[in-house]
């Protein structure tokens, strides 16, 4: 994750003594000269290791990263963490290597994941003047982070999460990109287990933090929206009297989220800030609005993206950004591919398949329902992953939502989408008896696989049905790879 090229010929990100103290580690190669200790990047993937990298092998459910230590050493790793929990044979072999290697620091720790986090926490402490900002939420956090970063860069030298590197490993790796020239750090925090936000908030200790919403993403793991709110709220733990928590006013957990916040609480949303006025919702073209009378356009479509922008604007104003800087940031925004991206060519495609959960699925369907088009509307919907025991219920709700969202054809794609398909078929058959021609005439297709053959089948259905000028929505979890259909329908490169 860290960029070794940008830190060549500089001192180690952490000194040997700082590292050992932070991680509670022990050198396996005895009297390793502290002056020889130097790492300028940190990696958990041996394929990304470069000269002077610290390699942190992780132990997962199916694989032990310690087997890749030889590969990391060949690529120039200058330090490695080693877990006491790795197999005895591996540990014995690594101890033997350490004895005969005085150029690489072999550091034994209890848990390599925890050591990575503790080392990152120690590294962040080296930048006491850094303004520390963070974003979390069930949906929209990466988009909100990108909008916020675009605005804040007009005033500050900003270091921000690349992509959505926001997990228990992603966040620590991201903060190792902080350098002395940076004035503000903006990091995204995600979760897919209990206390993950708590752990990574402890690494970065944000003094300003945005929660985008409390939805049902990962509800299969956390069990309820209340539990999700409990976890997301942990991002506010380190806010002091000089910091601020930014909370969506219309979220039904807003009052809960603000309880116990030690700093300022700022509610954001439509009509929360009198200086921000909605001028026009232009559907897929985005939103036109004004701040202190200065008009600007957010190119991302949908009310939900406007709300994300309002969160970013609230934080920017709190940090002293001018109206002109806000406008420049909003209008220079460049988003990640697959997130509310509108492609124009033979068809108009709303590509929103970087991630999906019930909340973001509903928002995308609402946007397409409200979009005026002379052509037909085709929805290509993929599984929403990580819903656990709630999956059938939530996909069934999606089927009901989709059939009422002004579609002409809906392709339900993936094993979990069968529940959505079955519900849509049930509703369409009932409505046909009530002479509801629109719903009963929707073409409903189910494709249960997600391999290349299944993508080809989906593309054939679209190509056979669609005509020039039609609107096509791609919405599903990242693991479904819905974007693979684009080149097959002649939309591979247009935007």
C-alpha cells in the first residue's frame, strides 16, 4: 500500500526502539545493530514488497502469510514481523534464518495483525500537528471521503485513503503514507466485525469524524442496526473539545450517535445549513446548489450523493474552507470507477457496482425510477453480499422495490438474487390480474451463476432487448463483477 519510491533515501519510518516498544516485540536475531534498522514502506502482500519494506505476514482462515517471508526477503524486505501463533516448523525455520541474517530485522510478536496496528498507531503519534479526519457509514463512505478530500485539498496538503483501504489492515497501511509535509489526514474506516471501528479508530484517533448513515450493510454479522450504530459510533471516541462529530440529521439513529460526544456536534442534511440552497436536481447529470450564494454543480447523480456532499461541506466549513474553495473542490471532483459513474454511448449506463447493500440498492433504484428517459429502463442487479441470515429477507425486499421502480427489464444476477426474482415474479403475476400493465409487462430474467458464461448470458439478454438511448443500471456487490458486461454491450470505454 505504501509507496516506497516516494520515501527513498529517508530515515526509517520508525526507529528500532520505537518499533519494539510499540509492538511488544523481541528481536530473533539477537544483537541486531539499531543503525541498520530501516523500513520506508509497509506491506502485508509479499507481491508488493520493495527495497526497505517492512513485511507483515497475516494469518487468515485458510492461509498463513509466513510462508511468503522468503519471497519478501528476495524482494528486499528489511524487516519482518513474525507471529508466535505460526506453526512450530515455520517458526523454528525463521528463527534459524534470523540467526544467520544481520541485514534483516526478524521481530517476534504475539499477533502480527495487532502489531501492524500498534506500529501504525506509534507512527501517527510522530505527527502531532496533523489534523485528523475520518469517515465511516453503512454506505457512501468512500464517496463522501472523495468529495471531502477534493474540497480540503483546496486549503490543505491532504493525505487520504486510497480507494477504500479502510479495514483492520487497510487503515494501518494507509496511515504509513503520512509524511511531514501533510497538514491533514483523511481516512476512511470500514468494518465487517465487532469492534473493528474501535480498533482502527485507536490507530488514527480522529478528532473530526463523519458518519454517513446507519444502514444494514453487514447486518448479517452485527445482527441489528442498533449494533451497527454502536460500532460506527466508536469513530467518535477520540474527539476532544476542539474537534467535531458530523451526524446525518435525518438518520433515525442521529440522537443516539450524538450522545456522549465530547466535542462539537454538527448535524448535516437538507435545510440544516441556511447558507446551502438546492437549486436543481438534474438526475443523472447531478445536483446544482449554492453555498453562500455561489452556485456550483456536483456531477455525481442522486439525492444520496448530494447528502454526501453536504457532509463534506459541513466538515470543510468547520475547518475554515472558503466558499470558493468548496466550489473548486466540488467541481474538480474525480470519482473512483464503478461508483455512481454515468457512461454515455449507445446506451446511458449508471455504473454503481463497486459495492452494494440494501440501503444503496434502494437509493440506486429510486434514482433510476425518478430519471426521465425517452428510452427503456434496464436494471442489471447483482447479489448483495455479507448479509448473512438476513440475505433472503433483504433480497426479497429488493425484488419488490425493483418491480415498482419503472423498469422495462430486470436481470437478477447471482444465487441470492433468486429471492428478489421470485418476489418480482409473484408481484408481476398478481398485478396482471389487476390490469397494471406496466408491472405485468416487465421482462424478468434470473441468472443464478456469476461466471463468465453467466455474464455472456446477461449481455445477450441486454443486447437482444435494449435499443439506442435506453438507460441501464448496474448495481451489485463488488464480488459480483457486474462491470464485466460493459464491453459485451459496447460500453467498455465510453464515459
